């Protein structure tokens, strides 16, 4: 693991928000793009912390401190991009949320920030959203795209119910599904035949560029 990532791991576990941000800012000064920050710095750091938790090297409390610190860094990064970007929110609306009982929201927050950088209007609903609440929001706001996150295998059981609910909406949004479960192993197409699987932010970025082909997209990715 890169020394920069290990430094970030230590700061995330210690809950040192400003020092964690300093590492991100240092990477930016060296020319890192948004995808570099997400895929090569923050994601490896959080995955490593998850591995430490699985091996009982860190506690659940430690992991929660790291998650809230990473959340702060992402919020600050989003503000930084908003202040330095001229991109307008003119390419459609995107609603993002984690399935009910799914608590892992950091990756989906990166997805939300990437959509914003591409010029989309986003509504990030966070973790643990019941299907009924998602349906009410989708009917009211009428997003063009809905991004769902599933990181644990038993969350696959309710996933088709969410997808079918979105399929029945009028107008019907495009449904994207990502998360650690999708990243490590593509789910059977019979489960997600009405949705698009997005295993990584790099693949999402490429899909977005194809989706908006012919339009002038300004994105640091």
C-alpha cells in the first residue's frame, strides 16, 4: 500500500479531520483528479480499515470514527469542487440512496459527487432508505437517474423490489446499481436485468461520458 494511503488510514482512524484533508489537498496539488482521489486514495484507505476490522485489529468504534472522518473529507472536497468549478447543473436529476439496512454510504457519496461534477443535480438520501420512502421521493422529484448501493450479499433479496418499483414509475428513470458487492463480483443478470451494474467509479465515469455524448461536459476526472 502506498505510504500516502497509509498516512490517510492513520488520520481517518484517529478522527483527525484537518490532517486527513491535508493529505487530499496534497494529492490535489500534485495533480490528482477526482477519480484519483476517490479510487486511488480514499477507497483503498477505507477498504483497508474494513480489513483491519474484519481481523479484529480495530474496533467497530474505530471504523465508525474513520467513516465519519472520511464523510467530512468528502463533504469538504465537494465544497472545494463547487468553489473551483464552473459546471452548471443542467444535465438532469439523479437520486442516490442505500437500500434499507445498508449502512455503507461512503462509496455512494463519491458517486454523488462525481455526478455533480458532471453537471447533474443530485439528491443524496444516504444510508438505510426503505423502499416506500424511496418511492415517495422518486414520484415527487422525478429523477432521470436513480443510483442504488448494495454492499452485503443478503441485501440482494430486496434489491429486485426496489428496481421493479422504479420500473413502474412514470417517467421511468434509468437505474444504476453499485457498491462493494457489485465491485467484487457482477451479480447475475436475472437479478438486475432491468438495471445497469456499475462496479467502479471509473466505469461510471465512462458511462456518463457516453450517456451525455455530444454535450459539452466539464469534469476533472
